[in-house]
């Protein structure tokens, strides 16, 4: 389950920010996760609670904002929204799509206490 490793990275980011900005409590960690990132939000929430135990993020609520996948269609020259890779262009039906967004996962914001 790669979500466990992702959560370790998230907690590491939170701890680094705590050192830089001198805060001692995190109430909310808000993540932005792209639809094409291959991250399972429910698994991430489950793992986050386990990884955050005995850290500055213990007890913090994990909020996830899901962003759509986007691609540029070479056939019709439009930027389109896609739900998964290898699906046809919703505009023209072509399959020559170059993914332009939705693969990312990032810490969007922290609510500290």
C-alpha cells in the first residue's frame, strides 16, 4: 500500500513546516489530489491516522480536495477534462490525448492551533 509511504511524506512536510514556523499543533491538513494520481483517498485517510500518531499531526483532520484530470487533445486542439487515462476525448472522440493535469498530490494548506 503506497498510501502509507505517502502519509509518511505528508507528516514529514508538516513537521518541517512546524520547525520553520514554530508551531506545535496541527488541526487540519488539507491535501489536493489529482484524479489521475493513483491515490485512494479513503486508504490515505486510514493510513494518515496511523502515521500521524505520536507526531505533531496526531489528531489532525485530513481534508482531501480532488482535482480533475485534464488533457490536451492533439486531434481537436482543445483542453479537456478526463476521468482516467486512455479514455477518448469528450469533445471529438479521438485518443491522442496528452495529460496536462490531475497527476499531482500536494499539501494545500495547514490549519494550526
